[in-house]
């Protein structure tokens, strides 16, 4: 298996973000940490293809006087679909030429206020539509666990760098699974928070159904918990109870529903078995576990796909207005163009689809009146090899393959509920396979407490071992 990583005997060592904060407080120089992260990025990016724009000199300057915050001096990357002052936002496409942003977007302003030092921006699929970042010109973003396989979804670049040890924490966002999918593929922790939990850029806030949530990818539960604790000090939504400082497993024994059938698709026999093994682990820890059928109407897949396609249609039809005179739709990939065509052909069905997606939160609320948590695999099958989801291939072929793989994650985007992927399983080929835990609106604390418990009970593999 072709595995690469950047872990070394340098200032970063194998510390997670919280461990690095402690080392910095104990006197580890920030400049040494940032230089180590830059060197690591340069060492592995030729293999991974994760870097979209580098800001190494800026990071070096900031390391001499990092902004205050809990994570002051901790290096990170920002996904290349949110604005960071001084860097272009290229959105993973060749369809226009991005100019450097004049100011930080709302999310980046909140994110960097925690003290994180950005080394640059990470690569994504075109406008985040594909569940694999596979650029026609630049090639694929590959998982460091096996370079023949994708790093997964539009937050692939961030995930690859965290998994490979370049940085301990990186930005990701999730409109159909793009925090949880790369977490699953790369052996990471990925929490998609409740809708409105974190500050978001205007484009995300203006969606008819706000399916996108921002967050982070990390290697430990405590890093994810610490990030949300610190983010709440900068931004707090008034209608959501705070998550607070979650530092240990919870004591409550939970009612847990187990779902092994995807939305309109079956999971592979191996993935179903791995999910049931995780269910057995939860049961051994004293939780009440019950296997159920997916609590989703038959219309969900078609509705979500049509809404997903409407986002592509908006971009295709308004690109020049949004991105300026360099806009060239002929340079869009086949998936974006195919989603646009699909929506235009079915435009009469879009209002009902949006209404049903918006109403899904009521169905979810009824489900979580019975169950505290839902366990499922994050993805229905093992990670595809590079080329399987090429956006330059025929649209119908790629879409069918996407639906086969991404059969569990979109529901939480529609309902707005939180869900976390944990690296609790490994396939027969040695690749990470995430398990997903979902809870009711505002229940991130419950998910983090359960994640701590599972991390203690079944520590996940490390890429450097």
C-alpha cells in the first residue's frame, strides 16, 4: 500500500492541536512550529495535490507576532471556497481567474480569531459539487493512506494535510458530506455542526435551504471539541444553546438507532458488517442499540439531487456577474454542467423539492424524540480509486457512482442536525472507514461526549505506525 506522511522529529512532532498549544505555552517557538509545517507541506504535496494557494511568507511573518487566541501559533489551512484577505478564492475551478480577496469572509474572520495561523488554502472539487477532488488539469487530491485512492469530497485538501501530519487542524465545510466524507477516508474526526452554529459567508447564508455548515478536520476528539469551544467565544447563535467545554465522555447511557441501509442505496456487505461491529461496541459500553430502517422518504434522493443541481445552475447562469469578465463556462467540468442540465430539465419540480427538503427537519425531530443518537457508516462503500469519480467523465456515470458511495451523509445537511464521523473501522484493504453518529438539533455536546468514549474504547490507527 502506497502510504505517505510528513510526521518527523521536528517542532510539530506528532502533537495534536491541543498538545501543540501546551508545548507553545511551555516555550516552543511559534516560528519553529510554522517552519516545520511549511517543510512538511512541501515534502508531501507533490504526492497529495492538496495545496491550492500557499501563504508561507505571510505565515512566517505572523509567526513572529501571532494574533491572540487559544490556538495562537497553531498552523492551519483554509479551504479554497471561503475568502481570506490577500488570497484568491478559486473554488476549485478553471472557469475564472480569482483575484485576492480584500477582506476576510465572515467564517475566516471567526476562524482566525481563535489564533490559528493560515499557511494557505486547500484544494477542493469544482465549487464543491463532487465527492472527490479530481481536477481535469491539476489531477486528484489523494489520501495519504493510499495514493491510489481519493482523499474524499470537496474538503479533500484539508483532510489530506491533517492526515499526513502537515497541520493538526484545518478548515472544512459540508454541503452534502464534505466534512464527514474526508474524515472517513483519511482516518480523522469530522463534526458537521448544527445549522447556524458557526459564522458563515454570505453566499452560504443566502441559500434557500442552508445545507452548508463549516467546521474543522482533526486527528483527535479533543481538538474538535476545543475548536468549537473557542469558536463560541467569537460567534454564538442566540437560538442555539452553547456546546461548552466538553473534555470527557458522558455518563448517560443512550438510545442508539443503527442504520446500515443507505438513502436509496445499500451499503456494501463489508461496510454493513463494520457498522454492526461498531454497534456491538456501543452495546458493550452499556448503550441501548436497535437496528432500524432509514427514516427517510423515498423522494429524498431525487429532491436533494435536484436542489444540489440548482446550486450548479445558479453558478452557471450567473457566473459572469459573480466572478467577473474572466468567466468562461466552457471550462467547467462535466459534473457541474450535468447538474445544471438536470435542474433545467426538471425546473418545474424544484419548488416542491425545496419544500420537502426544508420540511425534513420535522421528520428528524420526530426520529430523535425516540433515539438519542443514530449510528450509520459515513459512506456506503470503501474509498474509490482515483479516476472512479473523474468530473471529466460522462455525467450520468459519475452521478450513479456518487449516489452509490454517498448514501448516508446528505440527510443531516437537509435537516440541519449535527453529525460526526469517527475513524472507528478499517477495511480489509487497510483503508480507514468512518462511522457516523448523528443527533438532534443543538446536540453537539452529546456527540462529542460519545466520541470521547469511543476514542478511549477503540483508539484509532495512526498513519505513522
